[in-house]
C-alpha cells in the first residue's frame, strides 16, 4: 500500500479485503485510542534532555489524536535541546559531556519528528546532523565488516532506524551501508545470533520499503524488494496462536510493515486482522504502558506507519486529547516480592515488601533503601534499563536480563513491569 494511505474495499482485490479492513478503526475503539494517547501526555511535561523522547511526537502526529499546542511546544524544546547538545558537542569536541548527548537512535527519531511536522532537514545545522547520522552508520558498517563477521556497536534495529530516518528526508546512503542490513535480513542468523527479533526485522523492512518507494539506491532495488518480502515472511512465521507477532510489544512495529505490503491471497489480511484483534484485547487489559510502544501503536490504529513520513499529511483532522482523571486507590495493600541476583558473589536473595501495583523499579528502590542492594540505570527511549547490579557492570556484549522464576524472561522493563504478590524476580547477567 503506497505510503500507507487508506484504501477503500473497492480498490483492493478480493484476496486483500482483510488487509483493507485493518486500516479502518471502528468507532467503538475510539475511547481505547484516546486512553492510549492520554498516557503520553504526562511525558510531554518532562522536558530535560534525558527525558525528551522524539517518538512521542512522531506517534501523535501519525495518530488520530493530538495534544494541541503542547505538540508545537514539545517539538520546539526538542529542536533546542538536540541541536544544542549534538551540534554544541561537535563544535567544542567536549567528550566530558557524552552522557548528555542523545544517542544516534534518538537523533534518527528526531529526524522522523521533523518529517512528522512536514519539515525537511536542511541548512547548515541540519546538514551537520545528517552528517553525524551518516558517520554513525559508516562506523556501524565497519564494525560489521566487509565479510559480515562482526556486529554493530549498537544493534541492527538502530542501524535500520538510521537508514529509515535519512530515507524519509531523501538523503542517499552508499550502497555498501544499505548492503550490510540487506545481508543481515537475507542471512537471519546474523540477527540476534539466529533468534528472530521481530521488531528488528520490522524496522529493517520499513527502511527497505522507504528506499523502494523513494527509488533510492536503485542499484540495490532487486535485493531491496526481495528483502522486504523476506522480512514480511519472517514476521508472519513468528505469529503466535494468540495473534501477536513475536510478542505483544513487537506487534505494533510488525503491523506497520505488514500494512505496507502486498501479498496474493488472504493469508496476509487474515494474519493482520488476527493481530489487530489481539492488540485490541491487550489494550482493553491495559497492557500498554511503555511510551515507545504506545508511540508505535497509535499510528497503526490510524492506518499509518513510519513510511507515511515520506509524504506526511499534516492537515489531517485529529481529536484533541484531554488529560485523564487520576483515580486514587483507597487501599494500601502490601505484597511481597522475592528479589534474587545469582550473578554476584555472594548471591543476593531477599524478600521485598511494596505496595500492590508497584513497578519492578519500585522494588529495586525499596531494596536499595533497605541496604545490602545497589543498582544503577540508564535512560533510553523505551525507559530505564539496568547497567549495574551490586556494583557489577554489564560489559560490552552483556546485559542484565529480567526473569520471573523459574526461568521466564520479562517482556517489559523495570519501569513497566508490576510484580505480583509472591513472585520471585531474578536479575541475571547474560552475554549476547
């Protein structure tokens, strides 16, 4: 579907009817969509550089809801902070402030935010930001190596996001840069060591779809077309019996790609409708709390994707969001969560009492208050993540994995997951 635009049933072959239906959101879902959008509003009041999140702006602009004047102000603050931080550091070459510098993934999302406001990056400042993102991709390309034996310093997800961000601004990349991502999708064992990461494949597919629609890298056109088909097939194979692609949190980005796909027969449309039904059920259960995932889901519910930023519709009518009324719980029920860290010596294991509904981050804070436990986090676009536990820092290719006993990896981060009474949560240092 070109550019992710809406289609009427009459414009679609009979085998594609289900896909067209996916793009129409029934009126009964409007309140659910508005409640999702309301969850983004408090985050728009956090205006420090470490909390600014361009994906919020992108998600709202591609959705059917809006935050009114707060959107323009948020974009203004994004511009001030990102240009001052990224370009100021480039001028002064002051490496002492690296912690305050947005990541290249954040820069890529910032460029998407500019397109969401129908702006093309340009001028001296804009050209320098583009150059920074291109240098990042060149560095990642070299890390992967000409024989594809290495790995990107960050991830193939950020690599694909960087290509997508430059593509929607019509910025051409060398074929060799695009070729590294093409090879990774063609040989999926390079993605997460053979494990299919649906959101990574979806982001790569969106980048390729943009390149195809924009006719960039024409020498790679055939490989790009085949890679889009490969990405789509990998995602469809990853659909769970419940309907999600991979898991509930990778499904929104997967649907962004699939909504831009053609496929003969009814398989694609049926899979998308099943995923959409699963997403709506998860929305009703209140599963979506993470800002980045909500920002990826809102466009899907409006029949849009990041590919629409090639030619965004900035005049489309959107419903003005009203702040949600907070409900104060009258009960202060306490629950007990067993926290264990076997990756340190001596191993840590201690029951922690917190209020019902507390996040895992609240559990960690309480454990630290009780003494005998320490941890550190770093902010990211998807929320804070652990960088060290009990003084033990994650190495270059390590991370602190969150598990629910006996051995179930958590799909949410420390700020989003709410442990239940009696659960045992393990923090495990693993390599990747």
